């Protein structure tokens, strides 16, 4: 027997037909909001070059220059202004850490051209548990990146316009939903949208520090006019712990450095090369800006304060007043902080799709929406980040201690993974190549050096993480310390379920099924009407063994049903269940279970439910949805098939 | 073929079996909360005598003595203390109105032994529209009775204990839920629970006014010590409008008088006689207390005030101080106000079940729960009243203007209906009896007098209603003026739907259905696994014309499915739908619709959906619920039957 409708592709087997479903979503508000749907074939075109790539993946990283120097000075100020001499050495140490991280991720990008964040590196080199830990740490951190950066952007806005302060939660959630919308349109369009503010920020900051250096050289720089008040020192002398604390506080500057390695696949070919160059650009810009700001800040006598940021003090000193260039610097900083959330929107969906693909997160996250983005991951990120904003009332102070631990945990795992990889490379003989899961191991004579770099890097990031976790534990870091293992447990529960399911659904060692020998039909009825008759007609086409069941709460009504059935029942047996306690579902399910308990092997019981479909949706409200409840009650019973015979009104 | 399991009742027809479902809900938290389930056969035992009946149906009515005098004095005080001489005549007029209403409802109770509130009287004598209007007015008022009386009870509590004020909304909702729970246990138990506070209130008030009269006779009553401050008069002289306003304000005393006539069926046999006597008791108690309070209040120089009620001033004057008896009076008043809500809980579910039985409200409201009460009506009332409490923040001042219009509208309709009935009685010849829908018309020589009483009563209540609506229109009465017609429109929409449905489901003039000639099966699959094989086995038992459909988003995956199908597909045709836009539902539904469009008369299309049933509920979260979405998409298509073949893991 052949199919009667057109087949657009040639027949491949006598009984297998293929065709391309021409269905495309019609133009609607969705199209207007998200852009025209993209076919899977368009995927390769949805990639970005280095210029846009820098804007998409660097905004998180670069935005930290807006506050990293402040964070160092805050710690040093607990001893006094004299301790500020340590600011530049500490910044240099952080730039060294940045260099190590850049080298490490440069190597990762080339070793894992298919995209290799901490998750993949840990998975391929350290095993499942470290990989899932890295995944949990990164997902937590991406969510916090969104919440923290949007909240701090809004905080900049509300300190300039205090009347907006009561609306900060709504504003923050609004910004998150806006960024979500742009990301649902797809990576290329979001890249273009975000390129302008990112480059504007970079340009205006270079102008600020450039002007600052020029004035410094010509001796016209001077010091900050009316610096904000400094709190009295609380500590007597500089200790090692203080230096470490200042260092770990300043390392907030390097958060986001891993973003590019997660997003390699978004780049144009050659992906690794483009991504690698973008990473170097990013690190160079970040290092230059960060060192320059710290250097100039100390020179002009800038003071850390909740009231005015160091960048603001530097800008008004360099530009000699609060003119247009000063305002542009503040505006650019505000914008980049909000844009920083976009990096998380680029990476969170990719990472969650990866984990879902490995079976540690719900499979739905691997689904690409009409614009070829992992739309469910994007929506999930926006919702969770908004929830955090609401819970913490958009307070940056409350959110900050939760932040950065995840990043440094993933840095550490990633670098330990890379070190392990170099060790494996060192075991190879020259010229030998070994194919591994996600990458190719190739002999490299400098494997020991590279292993050293990664090992040292992982040591540094582990120290930073521990200092972070211990100094900020009470302020909220404990939440992350508990959350990450909890997430790992959930990941494993999901994974276990998928594996269990696959084992039970597998057709291996599964004998050919026998045909059913007997087919029994039970048809619950609520009365005798056209819907019942239609369902009966259907039931008769299934089997000759049919029992109609009527649950009676009123003997008079039962009598009416009985006499009507005599005429319309076509001789089919009717069981009247009197329900003295006026229960409907329980006696019916009880009866069906009784029948099911007596079923023979290869006998199937089909419950045929006449389902009335009203003409309008609201009509459902005035009908007891007994059919739906029955379905839910029977869904977990073995060997019972539920058939809904819809009866629609004309 | 005979059923293999035991039949507890004798066979009534060769193919009709009956049995009593032994299923009774097991002992559980439900039993603990609501009491043991009651069989329908217990219904006659769940009735109440006159003593409990008074407590159940009179608390609303009697509680108004706690504020009715205040309401009159408030209006008179706008002219000054001199106008208080009108208080007693106005109260007498209200008691006359009460007498007319009592006579009218006495007649109603005997004419409608099956329960005859305004709804039934209007329905049987005036027609559908007046009946539905009365129904809407009463339902609105019952809801407001709950909200207003609980809110005012809580207001008494919070004025005594101001620290509870911030929790007034939670407290009010808590009280409503508590009363709901007691009512869900059934009318008899709620009656017993409520009898104590009602009789306590009546006893303590009689003691108060008795003491007052004794002191008045012996000349030792005196005047109120430290009366609350009186606002300065704002009007120059007493006008007719002022008297009418004071009168209509005072008529709040008669609200709730209709409660017994709605609840006749809850009484023990002889129902009409018991209900009638209870009504007279109630009216006598109300009239005596109300007149006594007004008389004594004027004598002791009590002043209306937001700070202290007239009852409180009277009690401390009569008991000469704020001793134990004074406190008992205040406590009794607070309790009865909260209990007043119980009357609405007794009547609202009965009325809504009546209207639902007539097809003007969702049929589910006619269902009696395990304790033989209309549990859905009880829950609905509690939810709507709680919603009002939350919306109006438990403010009595905001709720009061909405109240009482509905009562007087229903009074008017009920009495017009009774007048019409007497007119019909007057058309009969002596000795003649005519059976009408809900009652028997019997010739009565005094029909003209009775018609006059009812006519005059309806005139009075109509005036009160109009004065009410106009003087309080802006304060919130407009909501009710809009709401009642809107509710009537909804009632008719529901009625129209039920009638339309009955016409379409009717088997009159419905030819015997033909047997199906052809049966086509479409089976969407998500892959080839044990679940698919089980569903295929089932599909093969239905028909030989089967098409499996696979929606492919990934050509490599499609190839795997195709080759697996060659082995497991048993030669059944497979249609692969390539979906370049990664849509699942749309191509599938499109294909099914295409097939359905070509279906012949008497051909049925069954969509067999392999439905995976996970072992734990949370597992559903990690599966895309495609089967459910498919069901919802197909439910409205003509001639398509949906069969779920569940596949459970061991």
C-alpha cells in the first residue's frame, strides 16, 4: 500500500518515505520580536569575526577595569594611604596571572578547536566528577555575572538619578529581559548590538588614561580635587594576609577571561586562530587599562570610596573637570557593566547544551530555537538571574560575595586538566599522534614547560579561590560553597535517570514481540448521548469484548441511563457502579484495576473515554474534567491504554 | 459473555449489571480534618432542629444589632443631638419593616417547603430574568457578608489589641478558612460549633438591656460617663431625606432575615413548621434587642463614634463600669460578628447548587462532597471572600458600601414574586388547587390582604434599596450596580452553553450509527526503542493500515532511525519528515491534518502516541512533553482519536 500524497524526496526503501516538511512559522509577533526563522542549513553563516567576537565575549572581562583598582585600594586603605605603594606591584602580579591564564587558554583554544571551556578540558582530562564540578561552578558564575553586572549598572544609574532607586528591581529585570530578547534573536545580531558600547567604553577609557599619561609627562596632571573621604585605618601594619586579600580582591579583573574558550564555535573559520587572536587582544586591552588606571590612580592620590569610583576620580582629574568627556566616561562605564551580562548570555546556553548533550542536564537544553540559538538556556538564564535580582533586591553588596568563587574553581580545574594533558603529551614519542575524545594529542618537546605554566597557574587560582571563599564566607560565599556540590548531585541524578532509561528502552537482547491475543475494552460513560454513541462505535471497531461503566450517585439517574442504554447500547454490556459516597474516580479506577489484575499475558486493556471538546475554551470551566483526572489516575497502571474519542460540537 | 467478577446486586437485565462500589475513602488527614465520609443514605439524618437552626441561620441577622443603632445615630448626628428624638420612631419603622418581611417570609416558607429563597420565588412567579437577578444579588451579598462580618470582627479585635493591626488581613483570611473548614465538616457539626457563641451573645445582650431597663425603672441608670467626642453638626435642620437616609442606614438590622427561607431543607421534619417558628424567634429576638438598645442609648445619651460602639457605651453604663460583664459583652459581640459569616456559608452553597441545577452556574456546584455538603460552593465562597479581604485590605469602611444593596434587591424581587402569587391565588375558585413548579396554589379568601402586605413590603424594600444605592453610589455601591448585571450575563452565557450542548448531544432524531468502514493509524515515534515496539504492537491490533512518522531535525539521527526501523518495524511504512526549522509539533500536526483531510466518511484516524511514563514524577521535568503538546494540538480536530500507549519502566 502506498501513500497517496506527494513525496518530495525519492523513495529510499520500499516502506520508508522521506519528505521535507515545508512548514515554516508564519510571520507573526514572534517573527517581529525574534527575526525570521533560520533553517539548520544557515548555521555556518551565523558566525562572527574577531571584531564582533571581542564585543560579544569581552564585555564581561573588560568591564572589571571599572572596579578592580577600587577593590585593591579598599583593602590597602585598612592600613592607610602609605600602603598604596603596594597597589602597583599587586596589579602587576594580577597582570602576570592574566598572562598565565591567557597562555593557558590560548593553548586550550588550539587544543580544543570545537570549543573547550573548563568543562570540556576537565571532562576529557580529569573525568566526570571534576567536569560536572566545573560545569556547576561555571553555570553558577554565569548566572551571578548577569545579576551582579546588571545590578551594578543599575546602581550607577540610580546614584546619578536617585528618583529611580525605588524602581531598581524592575529596572534590573527589565534590562535582563531586554538582553534576553536580543540574544534570542541570535548571536550575530546581539554581537552587532553590543559592539558599539564595548568599543565606545574601550575608546573612552584609553582616551582617559592617554590624557592622564600626557599630563603626567608634562607635569600638569596634579591630584584629585576634593577626593571622597577616606575611612580611618583599622590595622597597624601591612601583613602577608592583607597583601593576599588585596590580590584576591583585585583578581576580579581577570573574571571572564575564559569566555572566549567556551565560545570558539561562534567564530568564523579558522575558528581557533580567530578566537586565539581575540583572546590576546582582550588580555592586552585589559592589562594595559588595568595597569594604567592603577598607576595613575596612585599618582593623583585617588581614594577608594562607596561614593565615587576611582575611574570617576581619574576622569575628572585627567579631563580637568566634569565636562562632556567626563560624562562620556561615566556613561560608557554604566553601559559596559550592563553589557557584561551579555557574555554570560553567550556562554551559559552553550555550556548547558554541552552538559545536556552529555546527559547531565535536561535534554531540552540542546534544542536550538527558530534563530539557531539555544533558546531554552537563554530563557532559563534570564529567569534565574531575575529571580536572584528579586531575592537580593538588586543589591550589589549582597550579591558580590557569591561571585568569582565559581570562576576560580573552574580556572583551577581547567588548568589542572591542561597540566594533566601535557603530562600525557610527555609520555608520547616524537611525531606520535593520539586521537582523544575532543582533541588530538601531539608530541611537543616543550611539554614540561607548558605543564609547569598550567600547574603554576592552577596553584595561583586555587589560592585565590581559597582566600576568596574564606574571607567572604560569612557574607554569602557559603551559599556557593553549598550550591555547587548540590548542583553536582542533581546533575548525577539526571544522568542516572537517562542511563537507566536508555538501558530499559534498549532493544538489545529484546526478543521480537508477540502479537496481542486478546483486547478488552472498558468505556466509562457519564450518560447516553451522541458522544457516548460515537465512542461506542469506535470501541466496537477495537474489540467485541466491551464493558460500558456508569458510576451512579443517584439511583433515579441510573435508571434513566439503563433504559436509554437498552435502546442505544447495541447489546454491549453495561456495568452500573453505585457510589454511595458520591465518589466518581475511585470506584471507576478500582473497577478498572480489578479487571487489569485478571488480565492474561498478551491481553491489553483499552479504556475508551468519550471526551467532550467544547466549542470555546471557557466552556471547559463549566464541565468537570473527569476524563483528564481519569487519564492521570491510569497513567501509572501497567498494561492499560487510554484512548480519548473526542466528540466535538458542530 | 458474562463478567467474571462478583456481582453484589442481582442482575437486572441480560446485559446490565449493577453493584455497589464498596470504595470508601481510607482514613487519612482528610478524614481527620473533615470527619468520616457520609453515605448519601445518611442525608436525612444530617438535619438540624430549631435550636441549632437559630444558631446557624440567625447569627448574620442578630449580629446587626451590634451596629444598627450606631448607623441611625450617625446620620441624625449630622443635625445634632436634638435630632436623636427621631431614633426611636425610625427604629420602630424598621421593626415594622422587619415584621412585614417576617410575615412575607413566613408565607414563603409554608408555600415553598422545599426551600424558597428569593431565587425560587422569583423563578416560579416572575420568570428567569428576575430569578437570575435575585440569584446574582444574593450571591454577591453572601460573599460580602463573609468579608464584611469577618473584617468587622477582626476590627473589634485589633482595636482592643492594636499590635494585631498589621496582621489584620492574615487574621481575616485565617478566620474565613477556619469557618470554611467547619462548614466542610457538615451543617450539623457547624451548627453545634456555632450555637454556643450565638446563644452567648443573645444572653449577654439580654442581660445588658435587662439591667439597663431595671436601672431605668429604679432611676439609677444615669448617663454615659466620658462619652466619645461628637462631631459638630453639619446640617441646619431635619429633612425628609435625612430621615430616609437614617432609616435606610438602620435597615442594615434586617439583613439576613431571608437566610432561613433559603435553608428550609436543612431543618428536621416538619421542615416548614420548624423553619417558620425559628424565623419568628429570630425576628422577635432581633426586634426586642434592637428597640431596647435604641431606646436605652437615647436615654443614657450615648453618642455614635468610630472609637466606641453604642453597645459598649450601653454596657459600661448598665453594668456601671468596665467589669467582667462589660468584657463579656464586647467578647460576645466580636464573636457573633465573625460567626455571622457562617450564615453565608450555610446559604451560598445551597443557592449556587440550585442555580447550577437550573443550568445557570457550573454543574460541578451541585456535587456534594464526602460530608454531604456542597463542598465546591463552600470553597468558592471562602476563596472569593478572602480575595475581597486582600483587595480591600480588610477595611470595613471600604467594604460596607458594597453591602446590603443585594439583600434589598432580593427582598424586593421575592416580595413582588409573592404578590404575584397571591394574585394568581385570587384567580382560583374556592377549594381549587393548582400544582405549580415548586409549590401548590390553594385558594385563600385573604389573598388580597396578603398581596397587599407583600406589595407594600416590596415597595418599602425597593425604596430602601434606591436610597442605599444613591447615597452610597460613589463610595463603592457602583461596583455592585455593575456587578449584578454582569453576573446575570455570565449566568445566561453558561445557560446558553448547556442548552446548546444538550441539543447537540441529544439522541432524538439521531439515526443508528454505521459501523466504521476503515481504520487508519498514524504513530509518531521519537526513535526506535522498547516503547516504540510496544506501541507498534498495539497499533497492529487496531488496523493493518499503519504509518509511523518520524520528525527529523538531524539527518544522521534519521538515518539511524531508518535502519533500526528496517529491523524492528515489521514492514510497517515509515514517513520521515525532515524539519529544517527544527520544529517538531507543526510538521507532525500538518501531516496528520493532511491525512485527515483525505479521510472518507466512516473512516477514523487514530493517532497512537507511545507515552513514556517515568518512575518518578520529577523525571518528567527532564523530558520534553511532546506527547502532551501533540494531544492538545489534535484535540480540536474532527475525526481524530488519540491513543496513549503508556510505556512504564519496571
